């Protein structure tokens, strides 16, 4: 039996969970190091290499391993052996005393612990003593590593002095298996002259030779917008609006140090000049610490190259060909010069090379430092040169002095082009510009353009921007259609937090008057609110039916399809027989592109109908097709939701690694877009439970629950509770699991759930209750769910209920019946195609067979579980199962099937009594038998009664006395 997995108690998470990407990076480094490898972390200055190193060092130190670390600086590069001195500072003289006399003398002299026999403080630079020094260092590291792994850290290896580097290269080529090496190097650093370092702008010259093989090189990724927001909060920066945080993220390129400096400059300007935050058209203030290095590189350029750089910086999507057509005939040569100075890069592309600035602040600084007349000339040249409507409209807007109907029309057309390309964010910005350039006498056009821009912002997940535009319209608009359209944007922008907009619906209905088309749109949204906030699927169904009918009557096909989809989803949840027919109506022509690619549309719902019928391959195919379309063009929200669905399908199919990757992608999208994060954290918790770490899974589940509770989202909260309950069930915290899963059942039942395949918590709840010593309650859960599943034809659900029924039998001491039930459940789960559930069943079977004393059959069941878990990539389950399989039978515990003391006891009672006789506590017995403490207490109480014993001493005397 494995030790129970240590999980924190139920309750609010005590700390904010770390960002998945950073957590995964640290885990990747630790995993490779633990395989006796070395890791080279690369990245630009300020990206967080040292932070990751510190996290790794803290983890390694917590395990009791020794760490040697040095962090050289530019000033130390010419000081021989200074990095070696830092590295071995913590090595005591007692360790050096184990060396041969000459080796110790040379090493102590180099470390400045004794006088310099060479007459120079530079140490041995060649000959025999240099070799002796290398050998001495290697011996010291071997001695330190004799007691366990030794981690050697060189942070900022580009500044390492040459003699130390040569010693570390020698050690790397002869490293012992217990030496772990972690090296970081700054990419893109400059030499002493301020220009790129000679021939090695990535800073990696010779650095890999410091690392023993196998070597894994990892680039530290930029932070996401969400991580930047968390970073600013931890450093007590102002709570900037989300659009401004997004701009800080974009301007910094995700570099945490740069983001902090930009935020500080923004705060300083706001405090000093008492100004509001800059709007979307105003440049961010760039502090001199960031501006000066950029200007130094620009000032080093020839005049022609600087002029070309200005034109490239003014373009929306700069390419070599566009810059050349804008009058820079020597563009290729000029851009090559800029590349050599480390300012930009030219990437392969269809337009003869796409220009990418290495530092995203370069165009900002360039614009601020360029005379106005030169910028105007650049925009005019680019407008004339571009054949792209988006690019051209951008430059025309820059050239316009005020409202202009021609410019407004051009911007509107450009927004449409961006929308067709699948760039709703660009479309939203262009639409807002179009409204700004609309003349005052065209109020209707102005409002229409702002509303369209707001709807584009919803698609781009720029929810704050969408709400801002909607409220602007509500302040100006008088037409009911415009006002309801604006209210719809406000509603749609709230995500899962529909409880926050309770006052919106009465106002929107009042504005709609009796217009059936407008009421259809509102009833569709009221259906969602009734389900999410009101917690009633039945009332939500009524709103959906009414919305679909009104939309059909008025010819609003988009609203009709979305309402029909919602109606079908609710009918599936409620177990109504017409669900299939309603979905078919939603899938029928004529189609609407928006509805067909939306996560609340019929194509997405189609995969859920496949899932309840156990058609996993079909569900996966539907979602993969939809994800492909959404990656090309679609909203961030829909893409995130489809990835969540795909991750769940992959878990069902036993593909844990892909599921974890997909779930993390979904979380990254929600973080960067500012969407409600509860669903994405839920997906991460499921994926971590299946293929990652149960501790990380628990953190993710608690985070999902917290988001759902904060949003008052009763639709999603039961799923988060189910995820957390499962994790605690698997970790052996049966009472806490039963509490969470019971709450899940209460919420789902109150909503009206009648199809157990729609939310598969029933078997988990029954198993938790059985483990808590409540088999009758567990049986009641199984009976109700089985009746529903049989009525609807849900074989996958019935198979998991068979496993739960076996758990009830085991809790009652009916081990033979439990074993038969588990064998039957495993067969059914294999037939329906749920490998992880099948493996869980084999694991349970092995435990029951062991309780029956059939060790050979138990090991075979464990082997079946291990084979499936290994193939699926279920890491924590593999470890758990392997420990179970390899556990030796405790020969000191005898559980006879017959005999005077045992003949009246059930198998569970015999197992408990035998362990009591050996002096085990109730908690130790529970861990050994994989049951709860309550189950042990109940079995012991029954045994006392049957045996007539009054104490554990009497129990021991009965068991250990022959013939008793």
C-alpha cells in the first residue's frame, strides 16, 4: 500500500496558485536534473531565469540535497577564479582535508585560503598545477556528492571568468552520475562597447561545454498577460485597468523586468502630472533606463538605415517589400544593417520577409524621438504603397486632422476585412477609430460603428473595451434596437459572472418593449442566467423555448440556432426524450457561421451528445474540427471552451499527456484574454488528476471552485466541487471527498439533472460514501443513478456504477462478491472504451483480492492496472499502482478463513482483527486496507460484539493463543 497522498484540508486555497507555465518550467528542470542530466536555461535580461533557478534551488534544498551556486557579473569576468571561489565558499576545510597534500595546497591557494606560492594572485595558469587544480575540484565535488545528489548552479554564465570556465568544462566531461548542473545564459546581451557581442549575440559561446550530458536546453518563455498582472500586484504597483495591463504586456514582450519598469514610469507620470492613464492612442511613457539602450543602438546606424527603420516602425505589418515600395529603395541593405546591430530580424514570409523588432519598445521609442513631419511623411508613403485595406486605413487615419467621412468609411471597410481574416481585435480597434472619424451629423452611423466594434471586442475577448463601448452607446442611443444591442454586449461581456448584472435584464426588457426580435435575444440570455445564477434547468428551458420560437417568427436565424442549442443542452441535462430532435433542428440548414463556430452553438453541443453515448472517437473528431476552425478565425472564448472539451475527451480516451497540454493551452488563453478562468482551471485539475500531480490538481480544483463561487456560477460550481472531491477520494480523504461530492449531488439535483451521463459524479460519490462506512447511503445513490442510466441507455455510466456497487459490497465485508463485481465492471469499461476507469477498477480489484488472501491474483490485477496507466501516461496512478503491486505480503498478519476466533467474522473484520492483534492503530489499519478510519472502527465494533471482547488486549489474546 502506498502512503496516503498528503493533501491540504478542504477550504479556501491559502495562496494564489502559480502560473501553469512557470510551474511546468520548474518541474521540467527538476525532472531532467533528477535523471542525472544538466539544464541550460536561456533568455534575455529580465526574463526570469534567476527566479526559476531560485525556485529549483529551493526545491532541491528542501529535499536535503546540497547546492553550490555562483552568479558572476560583468565586472568579475576578468578576475581569475572569482566564480570558483564563490562556488566553493560553503565547502568546509574538513572536506579539503581529505585531498592529497599537493592537491589541497593548490586548491586552498586558488580559493585564497592560503598564501600564493606563484607570487601572483591569479593562481595556476598552466602546467602541472593547473591540472592538479582541476583534479582537486573534481574530487571535492565527488566527495560532496557521495551523500546524495549535488546541484551545481552557474547563473549568468556569459560573465564567467575563463579559468573557472575551463575547470567546469573539465568537470563536465568527467562528471559523476550524482552531479546535477544548472546553467543560465543571457541571450542577446551586448559587449563592452554597447554593440552585439562578437559573433555570439545569444551569449552562448562555449557555455554548453559547462554542462554534462545529457543536456537539455530550455528557453525561459515570456510571461503571459495574466502573469504580468500578478507580478505587478505582488510588487504593489497600481491596479491598472486590464486593457492597460495588456498594453504593458505587449510593450514589454512579456519580460517581467521591463513590465515593472514601464509600470513604474506610468505610475510616476500619473502621480507627478496628476494625469489619467493613457488611452489606446497615446504612447506609454518609457523610462530612460529602457529608452537609452534603444537610442544608443539607433544612433549607431547610418542615416539611411535610420530613415528606413522609421518607415518600418510606422507600419502595422512591416515587410521588406512594403518598406521598399514606400520609397526606401535600399530597404534590404538598410534592414540588414539594422539586423547586424541587434535591432530587428527579418523572418521568412510570403511578402519577401516579415520585419520583427527584437525589442517591442523600439517602435515606441522611435516614434517618440522622430520629428512629426518625418512621421507624417512615413505614414503618407505607406498609405500610398500598401494594397492592404487594414494597413492603408491605419495610415489614412494617422494623416487625418479630424472627422472625415471618407476616412471613416475606409476604416469601416478595413474593420470588415480584419473580421473576415479572423482578427476581431483589429476589427474592434478599427471600428472604434471609424466611429471617432464619423462626422457629428451622422449619429446613427457613429452608434452602429461603436456597437459593431463592441461585438468584435467580445469575439476578441477584450471584454473591458466591449463594455466601455456599450455604455457609451447607452448614454447616447435612443432607438430600442440600439439599446438592446448594447445591453446584449454588457451581458455577454460578463462571462460566468452573470450574477453581477441582475439589474440589466429589467432595463433591457423595458427598452425592448414588445418587439419579438429583441425579446428573443433577451430570453436566450435569460435562459443562461436562470441556469447559471438561478440554478434551475427547468426554468432555463422555458426561456430557451420561448427565445427559439420568437426568433423563428421574426426570421432571426442566428438567435434561433443558439436558443435551440441551449434548449437541446437543457433537455439532455433534464433527461428529456426530445433532446436529440431539438439538436437536429439546430443543426439543420440554413446555417449561421457565428452559431456554427460558437462554443454555445450546435456543433459544439454535438460532441456532448456523442459523449453521453460513449462515442469518444466521434466526440474527439467533432472537437478537433471545431478547434481547427477556431484557431483560423474565431473568438478566444470559444477556442478556450472547445479546448476544455477536447481535454476531457482525451482524458476519457486515456491520453493523459495531450490532455494536460490542451488544458494548459485553454488556461493560457483565458489568462491572456481576461476571460472567466473557472472552467479552464477545472480542465487543468482534471488533466493533472489523470496525468500529472494530485497536489497540483487539487490547487487547480480549488482555484476553479473559488472562481465559480466568486462569480456565483451555480452551473459550473458543481463541476469544480466534483473535481476536488475526486482528488480527495483518490488521496484517501474519504470524509472530505464525501462532503464535496454530496454538495455536488445536491446542487445538480436541485438544478434538475436526470441524465447521469451529463455529469458523471454518481459513482465517485457512492465510492466515497462506502469508504466512509455509509454503504446504505451509497447504495441509494447507485440505485437512483442506475435507474436513470438504464432508462436512457448509458452503458458507460452503468459500468462505473458496477464498480461503485462492488465498493459497497467490500465495505460490508462481502469481499468475494466485491471481487466478482469488479471483474464484471472492468470488462464493461473495456468494452465501452474508458481505459482510466478500467485501470481504476483493476486497482480496486487487486486490493480486494489481497484482502481475500489471494496474493497471486491481486498482483495480476495490479499488473493490468499498471499496464493501462503506463500506456495512458497517468503518472501519479503509475506510482500508486507500482507501490501496491510491489508491496510484500505482511507475513506477521494472519487472516485465517476459518478457526474458532475467525469463523463468525467477515473477511474485512478478520483483516482488522488480525492487525489489531499485531498492535496496529486504527489509522494504520485503514491505510493498509485502503479504507477509511470509520470503516475500521465499524468493523472492530462488530468484531467486539461477535467475539465477546471488551478491549484490544482481549482481541490480541484470542488471536495469538493457539486453539482459541
